[in-house]
């Protein structure tokens, strides 16, 4: 009669589950070695799945934080500043920008200097990517020219951690690798380029008067945006002649 009543109440599965749990726990405690290995295997498996999902979610499921990302392309190879300018001026199918891979830099704003990761970029990088600033402005034409390149942009994470998300950050002076720079803007929290490690961006120093530095140092990668009336095939057909023309512009005195 008791068993029939328990079944009627629907509570029998709870009692059986508790009995199974106690039995399983006693078995695991009798073999701690097996229990430890099993727990570690489960932890690694769950952690690995979580990491994979994070990557897939960031790069495949979530939309890229750029305007019309399908129009963005990578130009293979690395180029000196002089060649970059030649490519920018001559391309009819793409707007081309340049950036350095992750660079270790020293930032001093208040107190001791900090070692951070940064990137030096052409003045048109943010317009090519189609991303605006969260606070202030991004780099604009002329910001990479001598005498005008003493500016810096901060990541959202750096702005919040080091400056307390101060809305008056624009115009503040900081020291980057010993040089004084003026903060002009803060990027949105979801912006990460060329990697998630980058915490600030400075303009490339584009000085054609310094021929050696302009043509012989700082070979860096490029990213480009197809223009509205251009197709990928047109860009592919254009790039080889453009590179050949840029090589031809290389000063002979330094090409030997």
C-alpha cells in the first residue's frame, strides 16, 4: 500500500535518484584515482568546448564590427611606406590602408610607465574598416604627416581601466615610448584590430623626405575595402600591376 501511495504521489523517482547518487558517490570515493582522472577529463572537455564555441561565436556567428565587412579584403605581402602611398594613389578598385602587427610599447599617463600592445596605422585605416570612435574621433587625413602625427587613440578597455572611463579624455597628453601624444579618441568596446591584444593606435610616420626610412624600413601588411563599383575579380587583376609600379618607384640609390 505504501509503494502504491508513493507511486501515486510521483515521489518515488526522487527517492530512487537519491539512493543512486549515494551509491555512486561511495563507489567514486573507493577509487579516488579514477575519480580524479574522470573529473579532470570532464573539466578539460568542457573547457575545450567552451573555448571552441567562443572562437566560433566571435568569428563565425557574431557579425564583424565593421561596416559592410564583405567588402574588406587582405592584400597579400608586406610593403614599405613609400610603396603603400603608391598603391593608395594608383588603385582604382580599392581603398588601401596599412597597419603594423602587434608592437610592444611603453605608455605613461599617470604614475609608472606600463608595457602594452599597440599598432601604428595609416591615417585612413578606420575609414577603410568603416568604424567610428566611441569618444572623440578617429584618425583622419594628414594625421600621419610630420608635425601632425603626435596623436594616439585608446581602446575601450584601456580607457576604462587606466582612465576611469573619463569622458574628458580627449585632448589629454600621454607619453608613448618617450614621445608626448595627444589623445584624440576612444574606440568602441567590440573593436579589436589587428588583434584583441592591441590597446592603442598611433599614426604611421609618413615622411617622404626621409627616403631611407620611407622605402627601406617598416615593411607592413595591408587591408583594403572594395569600392562600391568594384568587384573582387577587378581588384585581383589590378594588384599585380600596382605592385610592379610601386617597385618601379623604389629609389634606385637604395635598391642596390
